[in-house]
C-alpha cells in the first residue's frame, strides 16, 4: 500500500487523482470525524474506496450538539441535540451503504469546563481518561490509511482532533498515511491527492449531506444557502483551482503519521 503513496510524496509530481492509485491488497481505512457530518464532506472519496473493496471504519469524536438550533425537531437539551445529530449520522451512513457496525460514536470531551457539548471551547489538557474511547478504538483497528481533519483550520474541534490523533499515533507507534481533508474552514493546505467528480456524483453527495437536517436548516437560516451547497461550493472551487477533468474535487494533503511532517 505505502509504495504508491511514498512515490507520490517523494517524487513531488504534484496533485494526483485518487482514481489513479491501485492498491495491491484490501486496506483498513480509518475515518476520524470531529463532528457528525464530517464523514459526509468527503463522501465521494470514501465511496470510491468502499466500492473498491476496502474496509471503512468510522469514528465520530463529538456529538456536535452545539450545532443544533434550539427547538429544532423538538430538541432543546444537549442530550436531545446529541441524539438528533447522531441519528442523522446513522441515516447518512445507511444511505452511503456503510455497515452499521463500522460506525462508532465516541462522544469525547463532553464534561470539560468551557469545552461545550462538542469540545469547541478552550478547554485545557485532556485528563487521562478523556481519550480512553479513542485510544481503545485506534488500538483495536490496524490502520493502513486514515482520513482526518487538517490541523490548519479555524474550527477548534477540527484542530483538536488533528492534534489528538497525531499524539495518539506517536503513543501507539502507528505508522500509516493520513489524508488531511479540505474543509470550508481550512485555512491553508498543500494538495497532494484529490478525487474529482461530476454533476451526477454531486447530486448523490448533496442527498448524503442533506441527511444532516439540522445542519441544512441552520445553514439556510444563517447563510441563506444549505449545508449541501456550502460543501459542494468548496469542492467546485477545489476543482477549478486544480484544473481537474471533472468540475468538483475533494482535496487532501498527505501526512505520514509516526514521522515528521
């Protein structure tokens, strides 16, 4: 598996399509999503790997409860909002075709002062037991390839997720490639890998994203356009910047976990 990605980094041939990478064996692909819906933002790259027969394992780290408008579908408490967002994630993964046992909802960082329901606050250092669910999840799943947020992001939970995974990878001596995905709040990144797609795929992805009804409604209220349109606009801009054959692209920077960037 590593030979293709090693070649991509060493030769510096510029951004390369995920479609071109041919792996010699079935991969264990770990997807580390800071919030419910972050899986869906790179859904076409993941669908490509899924269709190629690679095994996807998805962990959603936080509940994302603070992202739900008060009273949306009757949810007012943090517990109700968390349950709503997690149900949306299960719905989207069912539409995607991910086996339900491959989705784990870890609910990290719920009880830290100032952290909020999804860890977006300025909480301090993790206590010894805060990361136990994630530590156990990673230790129980051999990793060939990981998808995770980029560390250069304005969203605190995205940054915290990146920092935490890098720290645990060093602790567990994990030696694998990570794809750091471009997000609407990514500040800067190098594009090493991309998956471009057409209007038919964009329509499928839009339906996947609209599984997150609370985020669709919130974006329509605060931005005047839906969550689906926001993510696809990021993909369209990436496609234009990269000059891809198809009009949209999900973009990634590659990083070797367990070694210097």
